[in-house]
C-alpha cells in the first residue's frame, strides 16, 4: 500500500507521548471533530483521545466556552500561608532584623526562620520552588548612591543654560578619571558547559590612573598621559593638555565631579594663571549618571580590560590608547545624555 510504514513499539510510544503533550492542541482538535458531527468512536480513532477526554471537552465547552476548553480562563491561585510570610520577610526585612549575622537571605536561612517562628519544617528546595512560583529570581542587585545633592536640580539647570547658550568660540568637555589595572576585570564569556574558562592574572597587580575628557561638540575622547596617583597633579596636567589640544577655542568649560583634588590649592593656583581660558563647573554630588564620560569608561572596560591577556601595564596602556584613538566619536553613545541636557549640541 502506498504510504504504508511500520513503527516500532518505542517509536510509536514516543510519537504518542509527543502528541499528547500538546494538551491544548489535542483538545482543540477534539472540539473541531465534535463540531463536525463525529462520533466518540471515530474521534478516538482519529485523535487517539479517550472517551473521557472527549466528554470533558464537550462538558467544558458547554460550561465555559472556548476559553475553558483551551485553558485560558484564570483559575484561582492558592498561595500557602508560609509563602506569604516569606515574601514579606524578603521585601520588608533583612536577616539582621532577626539577629542573624548575614546581609542577604538564603533559602536555608528562611527554612530555619520558618521552623523557629512558625513551627514549619520545610526544606530549602521547597522554599526555592515556592519563591519561583511567586516570580522571585536570584540575581545580583543594582547598586545605587544613597545620598542626593540638595542642589541637584539647580546645578543641572546651570549646566543646561551653559550648553544651550554656548558661543561658537567656546567649548565644553566632561572630565573624569579612570583606573586601569593589570589584574583583569573578570567578565562573562562563552565556554563549554561543565568547564570554566581560566583568565591568567599577573600575580602582582599594577595600576595607572588616566584623566580624560569627552568633547561635547564632537564626541571625541581626549586622554592625557597616565599617572601613578589620582591626585591634583594628574588633574592639573590634564587641564594643561586640554588648554593645548583645544587651543582653537577662546574658553574651555570643564565639567567634572566633586573629587577633593578637583578643588584644591594646586588647582586654584593653576586657574589663577589660566582662568581666562579654563572655567570649572561641578556636577551634582552623588550623581555619576549625569556625566556622559562614565559611559565611555564602561565601554573601555567592556572592550579592553575585561579578561585581557596583557603581560605588562605598558602593553595594556598601549591597547587602551590605541582603542581611544581608533574611536571616531562617542557622539552616538552619549545620545541619552543629550536627552538629559535637552540639547542638540
């Protein structure tokens, strides 16, 4: 017979299990055959459905319509009382509130506390499954700065006015420092399951501090020579570098954070000599998100310093400067900051 084939018992069992696993599709097929007037016997022969399943589909359609047949009706979800208690602990308390010397919850600690306070003996695995049902996940939290500058809005308004009315012969740069370590920053990468890729560290860490500025008009990254210390000397050397590299502009407005060495005796002495060309403006305190060069540093670490294989700090710095010189512009990468300052610079 054309099209005849013979399945082994194992193949037939696998096919039936796969077909029956698609519960919604099977019930929809049974409902269609019932609507076409098929008998229970014929439906069972064509769809491998038992008479109980056919009766259940017919009953569900009569009582709840198509949504009931396809399982799209919202069924009441019962939540165990202990799970409600655990969720409240997670959202409102820390382990230290109950006398534990821990900064975060674990399923084992929640199980112990349930036994002590509720008299319920549950395994950590039961609590983990319950938290997943409540759509809780185990992941790293996002660090945020707690204090907020009371003059935050006023300082941003000042910077917006500066950028909005910037004359053609003046320019603005966003300045900051970044640390480059010979010990590589560890980042996620693809690796075979069950094997962990190794990143060799040099043993003795070395680091250098780089002062850089992001040119607001063009998006160029301006890096100065590295320093061994993050101090006023590094900052003053960078200001001198800006004064030379941006000599086409009459005034250079430098927007920086509130680090102590950005406003110290050495910086004030330097500005007393060159204050006609260099003007410092300070960002709101505790607000690194308002400095667009922070995004550039993120790209630097993501591209160069994570999992690097450099054997010396000089080799690593050479890669950093080569990367900075090959970037034509960071204009598009700082587009969100242009929205923050509401300008088309």
